[in-house]
């Protein structure tokens, strides 16, 4: 089954809404609307409004079967695979947190993620209740029962540009390789030709690499697991 999804991407200081067919792992319906759960979180980036949920849901079952604990770093998302770890950046104050998607929602129009009380507190949005955030999917980590992807280990890149035109992407890649000596590649992902610097092989190393690239003048970049 194919559904059309809108996704907000950022690259080189630009913001664009992309409409792209997405294959579903499975679908579900809430209030008459069908949602397509993605097969993979690889390369997923989203910008929008976050909210949080707390005491009224504490101790209740989540969509993953876990009990909701408002003091753990978890969140609800409508379409990312359950178990995905996501970095949430509060664009209003720069604070960030990594959360595990273990529930579905929010089903309020205009909101993209529901954070636990602890996660909302970590990024300073408790009092206001909502905040504009950027989500960056990190993949899955190893738990005690199932061998899954480890969000800390893997192949990470820093996106330094995103273009609709393939030729422009390769021109930019050649320019920064020649000027800065940065190892790069171009990949087509979520409807864009992305210029990626790397790879490095842990999320911690990727953060250090991103800071280095920012000092070289490549601002507005972010980390992707690809």
C-alpha cells in the first residue's frame, strides 16, 4: 500500500515541504484517518510542533505494549517504527534530548510528536506546553531480548546540503571537496539529492565531526544515520 506523506526537510538554510510516496510496514486508523507506519526510519528528519503528556497517562499501556512512565525519555509518533530512537531539538532554545518511540500519536492536528514529561522537561517546554522542534531519527538500539540496530553505533554522515536538482548537488559536492578537502558523497533520499560528509561510525563521533564542519563554514548541517 502506498500513501502520500508530507515531510519538512532543512538543508543549506532552506525549508521545503516534500510530498513523497511511502511504502507502509502496516497501516492503522484513528478517528477515520489512515496512518502509514514506515518500514524504516533511515534518513528521517521532520520539523514541526511537539507537545507532551504526563500524569493522566502514567501507568497506562502504550502502543508498544510497554507501560507509559512519565519519568522516562519516551515519546509518541504517528508513523515511525516503534522502538526507534529520535533526537528531538527544541528550535526555540537549542536544547535537545534522545527519546524512544513507544506509542502512537499525537492525533491533534499540527503536532508531530508527544513527549513524556521527563523529555519535555529536558528540553524546557513544560510550562509552555508546546514547542517547535526538529526530529532526527537515529535507528534502534540493542535490547535484552532482540538483536536490533544500535543507535550509537553505525554509519553516520553529516548532511551539508540538500538539492532538488542532481547537477547542483554534485557541483556543491565538488566545490566543498576542492575548497575544504572534506570527504563527501551524494545520495538521493526522501526526494532530495543530499550532500553528505563522512562517514563516521558512532553518533558521538558524528557530533564531533559536525562541530568541525561548522567551524569550516558548513552551517545548518545535521547528522543522518544512513
